[in-house]
C-alpha cells in the first residue's frame, strides 16, 4: 500500500488501471498497488493526465473546474484576480475553482476591430502583443483606412490597434499641414509674342482626404498642371505692356481660376503668388533704354521749370528797380560790395579833384 497526503491547496485525482476513479481533497489516504494518485495545485491551471473531455464526464470533477472551450477564430483572455494571466487559443482548458477568481473574456479575432470590453491599457501587454497589429497616424496627418481593399473610415492622429487575422489593412496618409508647391521656370508667350519666364508658388492644404485619395491620383501633380495652364492662359491673353500694368492682378486672377479645380482635388488654396517675371535680354535692354530716356526727360523738364522761375524772378526784380531809385542804388551798392570782396588793395593816383569826385559818387542819393 502507498500513503498519500493531500494538502489544503491541493486536489488529488485517483486512477486505477489508467481509468479515473474519484477525486480526493485535504487529508491522508492509503491506496492499494495499481492505484495512482495525481496531485494538483489548485492555484495553477489544470493539466489533465488524460483526455480532458473524458474526465469532464464526471460531474463531481466538473463542478470544481472552470472549463473554457475556444473555437477557431477566437481568443479567450483569462484574468486572475483582475490581472491578465493567459491568452487562450483554440482548444479546451480547465482551471480549478479556488480563492483565485478567474474571469474570461472571449473575443472574435475574425472581426478585425477590438471590442471595447478589452481594456486599451492591455494593448502593450506582452501576452497580448503577439495577437495585435498597430499603425500610427501623426497629429498633423489624416489617414484613409482600407480593409481588404475597401475604404472603411478616415483616421485622425493617434495609434490604432486591430486583431491579427487574414484581413489586409493599409493606411494612406495625407499631410494636412499647409504645404508649398513651387512652379518655377515657366516660359510663356504674351499676346504680342514676347517670351517671358515666370517663377510662382502656391500654398495649399488637403481638406477632403476622400477626394484627394479615392477620386484622384497624384492630386499634387494635378494641382501643379492646373496652375501651370492657368498661368499660360492668363499671360497669353495680354501684351507685354498690358501684363506689366496688370501684374498686381495676375496672382489673384490665376488663384480664382484654379480654386474650383483644386476643390475637386480635395485641396484648398491658401495663397498664390508670382515671385519673378523675367524678360529676355533684348527686351530688358530696350526697357532699360526707355527708362533712361524717361528719367532724362523728367530731369530736362525740371531744369526748364527752374530756368523759367529764375527768369521770372529777374524780370520782377528789374521792374521794381525801374520804378524805385532807392532799390536801384541798393543794387549798385550790392554789386560794388561783391566786387570789393575780390579786391585786396586799391591804389589811387591823381590830384585832389579825384578825391572830391569819389566823395560825390558815394554821397549821391
């Protein structure tokens, strides 16, 4: 005979000739030869020594076990006292009913979305990570979510999780920040056949991701072509002189023409501008000559106005002096003073009569 002791945290299963006989709990037992006892820690999952389904036909044993059967396309999350302890895949499992409280959450991984009953905080748990896939969208992005090639929804910034299964998942990300597109080196003929080269830019943002992704291919290239054609159409409708006069209106006119096309691409135009209008070398030389001629004409006009003003001033002065002897005398004295400033010394030779004549000159008036 053999002596077997079962402790308080244990349960024993008695087999005879490899056939289940009964269950024993806490205590000491004696068994005949040929009987075999399997002792189990009830705080651990039950590992059946034989086919579990056969053992579960015994109602007494079944009553002390939590039995979980997991089908294809399913997972069962086992929580022990509120903590995730195990992820069960396809099969049948049994756990002892004890002071450790088991809770089971069954999920269908054939459905790609994760149900709300699975706490999001568990998505990074080492036990659950192998069964999940994740994709991230930056805060400045929007993303079109495709499942099995079909658009499901539009995602904003964040990290998203799905079950790993046979479904394919793809994201098409779109940067929703304001972006700038350069339209440089556009060689265009004006209506009078003057060849120009224009450098322009546009700032835009994607507002309708479904239009940008689903209804159009390479929306940014289409926007570039639309702006290019609008520039050619507008510039080609004016002569060079007309265009230079209307250059302030050029950007607004092109932007207005392209806005409807941009909306069809899912894009909103924020601003558009023409950075440079570059003339051919020959035209630039002619324009410079015209500019120099205009400036010379302006300078000559100013000089003529000044000469006319001076002549008019002299004429007015002469008329005043003609009518006023005192003014005439003062003008004579002014010129004598100017002459005297240029003379360092005067030598006078003559008799006394000469001095009397000089006195007479300065005493007149």
